[in-house]
C-alpha cells in the first residue's frame, strides 16, 4: 500500500529538496518503488535530479484535476520516477481558494493512485494552498530542521499549522522531525537539538544529516549523494535516517503539543 510523505517546513533553507532526493534514493536502494513529486513552483527538485528541461506539465495539472501523478511522471535512474512541478503550478488557487481545493491532491491520488510504495512530496517553503494539499493528502510529514533558532521557531509554527489542518484531514497523520544541515561542533546546533528533545520528543528522530560539501556539490551535479560520492559520511547518514523514518515506532500519543519554544 502506497504511503504519501510530505517533506515540509515553512522556513526555507533547511534542506527539504536535498532531503527528498537523497531519502528517495536511499529508499529505492532498500527495494522500494519511489515516486518524487515537485510541489515547489521553483522546480528545484527536477534540477537536483539532473532533469534540466522538465516537461511543461506535471503537478500543476494534477492539482487542477487533469489526471494523476503517474500520468506526468518521467523515469529516473534506479527505478525512481519524478513528477515535475509544471509551468503553471504557482497559479493554483490564486483565484479560487474554496475548501474543495484543499482536497485536490488527495482526490487525484484516490482516483489514480501511482503504482509505487512511497510518494515523496517536495513542498514549498510556505503555508499556501499547495502545502495545504500536501499535508491533507499525506500519511506522514517529515520535517527537516536546521541547527538555528529561526528553524526552531518555524517548527513550532508548523506544528500549530498542522493542528489547524486536522479538521480537514480524513486520516491520521504521522509526524517525524529530524535535524538537517547539522554541525555538531556548533553550540547553537546542540542547543537547538536539546530544545527539540524537550518540546517535541514524540516526533524527534535520533539520526541527523550533517552540513556537507558533498551534499551541496551533488545538487549542482544533478545527482543524489549515493551517485556522487557513495562512500561519504552524508550517504551513510541518509541510509540511517531512511531506516529510522520508515521503521521507528509511532508514539501512542499523537496529540499536538502547543507549548512555545523559548
């Protein structure tokens, strides 16, 4: 049964696209059939996967009710498939933001489910209608948090946003938080991790992804870190993170915490 995962954070620069690319490849290496969908109108996911001239149509058409993700997917290496953002994705919901629009993606997935084990959604750094669709349709949200206080306060706002969207959801939502762009020697990064353990222990994953030159370089090369530098530390970290995200036990208490992060 397919699991839909939204990789989301309302703050930019925390490594969402890098996370989607490398977790997708890690899952594929583990035998999963994986599809990646670009829900950011900037279209960076395609470039990071080496698709520099993506098709003109993709998730924009899916959200407008013109088929399912599989209708617009392009093949990648290692058996993965990519659904590009499409040229008109940024126009979605601009003139009509009725409640029905929040179910556009979920309805498309129900009508034409792609034949994959996992669908990873690369979300924009905002709480717009596109992100709402991703969260409503998702079975899980994976939230990367960088080692700075702006990312921490952004997470607190995102958790509240998820809580506000609960009435729209038709199924439970599994939440997972992990640190990305982590620099262990920085005191601030360690302080942020301590705060995460204090305020969001039921969501926090132990594995981290460190700040890495290899990750920055492989994005420019249009490759995952497993293709670009498979023996590096970042590749091993994404392998561990993928395993923990997939197999970590779900907390019995799925109620949102609304406490403020200092």
